[in-house]
C-alpha cells in the first residue's frame, strides 16, 4: 500500500498540468486561511475570548467547526461560504415545486444550470446579510455577551454587516477560482476542508492542556477517529447495482447481442448535506432569537421567549436535543436524496439510450422501481448519518472527561466532511491520471 501511494504521488507530481493546479489550489487556500484571521472592525476581542473560553454551547461549537474556527475570533470570513451553500440547497429543494422549472430542466439542462448558478448568487447576498445579523445576536442570546458594544442602527453597524457579507462573497470567489484554475469542481469543498483541518492543532493543544485527563482523552480521540473513518469509508463505498440491458449495435446485416451492465445506486447519495442542513435547521430558533435581539430593542414578545427556551434546550446537551438532531438528519437524508434522485431522472436517461431493466417496463414503471429501491437502500445510509451526528453524545454518556471531552462534539461530523472531501478528491485525481496513462489504483478493490 505504501509503495502504491508513493507511486501515485510520483505520477501526480510528474503531470505538469496537475502539479500546477495543485500548487494554485494550495496558494488560494493559504490566502483564505490568512484572511480567516482578520477580525471584523469594531469587535470586542476580550468579550469574545471570554465567551469561547467559558462556553459549552453545542450551537457555537458546531458553527465554529463549519467556519474553520473563524467564529471564535469573529473573522470577516466567520460565515464562510455557507450562505451560498444554503441558498443552493433551498433552490434545489424548491425547483421541483416551482412552476415550469421541471420542464425547463428537461428541455435545456445547460440553460437551467446557468439559471440556478445565477440565482444562487442573488439569494446568497441577502442571506449573508441576514446571517451576519443573526450571528452577532447569537452571542448575546447564548452567552449574554455583546461582542459589538455600539451595534445598532448606525453607519458603523452597517459597515460590519457589509464587511461580513463581502467576506462570504470573497470565500465564494476563492472557491470558484480553485474550481476553475485549481482542482476542478473542488473549490467550496476544499475551503470547508481546510477550515476543519486547521482546527486540529487547536484541538490537540486544548486536550494536552488538561493534565488530569490528557492521555485518556487522547486514547478516546484516536479510537473515535479510527472507528468513524472506517465506518464512513464502508458506507460511502456502498452500492446497489441494478442490472441493465443495453441494445446491441447493428453491424452490417447482423444485430449484436444485448450488452449487460449495472446501474450503481449509492447507499449515501446525500453526502454531508443532511448534517449541515439539520444543524442549520435545529439552530434556527437561536439564530432567529439573535436576529430579533438586534432588530428589536428589549424584545418581550412570546416568540422571542420561545426562542430563548429553545436555546437553553440546545445548550443543555440533554438526550432530547440529540434525539431531535438524529431524527432531523434521518428525515433530511431521505428528503434530499429524493430530490436529487428525481432531478437525475434515471428512467428517462435509460429510455433515451434504449436501455431497460430486465422485467421492468420502461418509463414511469422504471422510475417507480428505481425510487423504491433507492428509498430502501437509503435507510441504512440515513441511520448511519444519524449515528455519526449523535456519536459525540453517545461517547460522552460512556466516558466524560470534562472540558477535554468537548472536542468530541465536532469529531464525527468534521470527520464525515473531511473523509468525504478526501475521497472525492482522490477519485477525481485518479481519473485525471488514468487519462494520462496511469492505471494502478491506490484503493484495494
């Protein structure tokens, strides 16, 4: 395995165009991480340090994980590219119900894709502005801390919102540059990946600072990493192969025999999206409560009271929160997989190529059959994602090392994202190398 890995890296470095793309990608990621350390003007660093030093908030921990630690210093990139990703998900979910969008997608797929990309940018800008207000208020709701002492309806506050929105668009722009000039179609994934990986030194520093539970925490941390990576690889590699018959080509006056092939359906077609979407959804009461705190001075309405109670529920780390989180991940996995599978329209693609599943009529019957199979194999994938989401809670029920065990709150979700990005990146690079004559696979088949 080591020899194959070295051989793979040698071939990768020998391909000049791929080497240049990797170097460009690394350079752009360094720029992103440098910008991640630039704080928003007007933030109170002392209040911010005090909040993250003493807080044990699931909401802030999850958001800080996704932002790559930029939330802890309230960087201009504190929101990262997530408003864009959220806008993309919302448009994907709304596309099947918007009038005429399904027909437009069938008639002009490329034009539909350009329309989606353009409107994703349009929606991302106001979402970034609203999310910046929400995050500022979130500190006050959760930690009763004002990180912007003079925040209100004034020009400096407007500059803060504009700065954070511009930071999000800058992160999206860097991701687009990586996808275009660096590693193809990997921009936003690598931005998220770089942020999570950048947290590893901080996690180990926090763990070794606890002299009482230092080695116990290290053992649990390594055990969780190995087990989760092993399970992620098994599930992500899971496929259900549907037999398909393609018509044989006509050679002169003879008709060749039909060709047998397989249509692979993934066990986890949704990837990491359900985790992010469920985390965003379950944190919505806290975010809305923070937004109300900023917009309405001294709010006393019932909705704000309910939001505060929800924040307390989320920060208590009780079993109720984790049960709700597990159910949301499972539900969103089924929902997002259904949307993606419907948009892929495998039945129509098979019909156009003249292919047929043995024993199944082409057209609607094929789509119903594939949908039935897809929902069945999605169940273990959805349960696995739910298990990954609540794994920190399960581990802490068995072993609790106080403050040093709080790192487990981000271990499983972060690993799912990291392993998914690395796996997809490897397959893309391997495909590129195969086009250049490289045929030795790194993975054991």
